[in-house]
C-alpha cells in the first residue's frame, strides 16, 4: 500500500462531481489513481460516474468530511495527506 504523501498535487480548480454528460479528464484519473493506491477498489478510467461518487462519499465519511460525493479542494488534499485507514 502506498504511504501517505506529505503534500497533495495542486488542486485543478474544478469540482469533480457526477454530471450529465459524465465528467472526465486527467484530474479525475489522477484522483481515481490515488484512491486506488490508498487501497480503494475503483476503476481508473478518468470518468467521474456512480462508482467514483460512491467511493468519494465513503472516503469523505471515513475522514470526517461532509459526504457530498464531490471532490472539492479539501477532499482532494485529504486524498493525498490523510492517514490510510481503509
């Protein structure tokens, strides 16, 4: 399992959330990869769909963040810096 980073990469500036049409991009893929590296079972496909939203909510709940399912700047940072407990 990957160790906790001391610093997150810069937040890309857009909220990652489930939308129609589906949101996708390198920032989504980067977040998904980090979640997978933390031990979460998640597809790294660059698409922010139902699976990403569900994993985000569970991660947020575990870390004491509002479980909105939206990767905002705080969730982004915690994805890299919070202790791995999952």
